[in-house]
C-alpha cells in the first residue's frame, strides 16, 4: 500500500537511486545519470525474477502484472487501449508469449509519445518512453529468434528517442549515452535505416554543442549508411544535418552543396514513404532547417523566406518546431535592423513556451532576446520583456 502511488519502474528507480546514494532527493523527475538508471533497472529485474521463481511466485507475478499495466496506462492514457495494456501485463508474466502484437503495442506507445513531445514538450513524454524502453529490455531475453531483429529495432528506437528527449531537456550527457546505445542496437539488429537516423541525431547534438567537426563526422557516417537504403527522404535528411554542421563550422561552399543535394533528393521523393523521417521535406521541417542554416551563414533574407515557407507547411500540433522557426524569423529581423517586428515575433514565440516546455526553445529565445540588448530602451523591446516576464522567461 505504501508504494501504490508509484509509477513503476521509473519512479521506483528514482526512489532506489536516492536510497543507494546515486541520486540526491530533489533533482527532479528525470533520472540524472542514465547509465546508473539502467544498472539499477537491470539489477532490480534480476532480483525480482529470482524472487518470483523462489518465493510466492504467483503473488509476485500478479504484482508485476499490475505494475506493468499501471506503467502502460498512467502516463499516456491514450497510448494503449485496455486490451493492449492487459496483453503487455500477460507478456511480462509469461515472457514466452512475446509475439509481434506485443512488440507492436510498444511501437504504438512510442508513436503516441512522439506526438505528445511535439505538442507539449519532452517532459510530457520522457517517463513513458523510458518505461517502454525498460519493458523492451526485459522482454528481449525471452524473445523468439524470428522476432529478435524487430524487438532490437524497437528498443534501439526507444533509446534514440530517449536521447532526443534528453537533448531537448539539455541533459546532454544522457543524450549521448542513449544515442550510443541506440546506435549499437541498430547495428545488432542490422537495421541500416535506424543506424543512419541515430547518426543524424548525434550530428545534430554535436553541432548544437558547438562541436561542428564532430557533427560533420557523424553526418558523414549517416550519409554512408543512408545511401545503402532505398529511403530517399532519409538520405536527404542526412545531407540536411551535414549542411547544418558545415554552416556551424563556417564552411559555406560545402554547406550550400549539401543543401542543394538535400533539395535534389527531395525533388525525387514525392510519394516515397520513409519509416524514420516520415513526411520530411513536405512538412516544413526542411525549410525550417534552411532558415537556421541561412542565419548561420549571415543571410537573413533567405532565412526569412525559408522560415515563412516552413510556417505554411508545419502542422499546428508541431508546437516546438513552429516556435523555433518563429525565433529564426525574429533573429533574421534583428539582423536586418527591423527591431519592432523582431520584438513582436519573439514575443509570439515566447507565448508558445506555455504549451511546449522545451529547454532548448527557452535557450534560443533568451539568446535571441540578448541580441536586442542595444535596443532595450525601445518601447517594442520593453513590451517584449513584459511578455517574457509573464511567461516566466526572464
């Protein structure tokens, strides 16, 4: 009864880590050290499995079944229907039942998390993503050989997504840990597309941390693997992240060549599905990336054009992407000296932080506001500061 309110295994892991001294109380909802979290989960799983085989097996398995159902249901009530939740509980109670439907249920929850993250931010999705990753890791040891590649790919994608969410929370050490795990799992599954996608994410992270040459290294590897797939959109995406790394490294010619390559590929990709980047190119994401790249190249006019195109294409539920693009518009206006419009636009982007609580979004907003410092006495910038204060950004 004392632990009935815990959402297993994430909250229980936090509690255990506090008691063993690897996490101090009050560090928040996210586990500080991903590697330690995995170690605790692995040890806990082994201990409980041994206990279940030796002491009151039926009682323990019923408790674990309840916990799994609660974990699947609590964080994202729409992620799995009741039948799916019960099936996952039965699978954990008897892992010889691992089948395609059970793996599909994990995939469905992860897909739901992607939509939550895009609209509400990483905090809304992280707990559930880690729980599904834990579940996939537990099931892997009992998975039939015919389903091993699929479950490894699902686990790899869960790790990749945990890395992305950690990145968006600015927990970069955890992001690197999860990305490395995802890359290893992709290779073990011989899933070339997933491996390329993970490397794209790693390039983005390195570039964000102002390590563009490491970003170029990862992007080059991503391009090599992507070219071995028939996924044209993924190949274009790899060129896109390469261009961003080159722009950050001030290699203008190489950057523009990669942008041209991405656009050439996208011109042939219409109607071509992609398992990993979905509608990339037709959903505004490529244009949004272009706006960031042109800003880094010191070309605010082309950045404004690209940002405007992105906003016409981005879905309304893509709150973070829309907000990031609006920030780009504000920075481009600042570079042009259009300060009143820059301040107004940045205020609109700041308002979106009340919906999507991305730490990276807050960072780029504060950086954009710093670019207006010399005009801080103007009415427009004072009004912007009032909006920032209202949204808790000062």
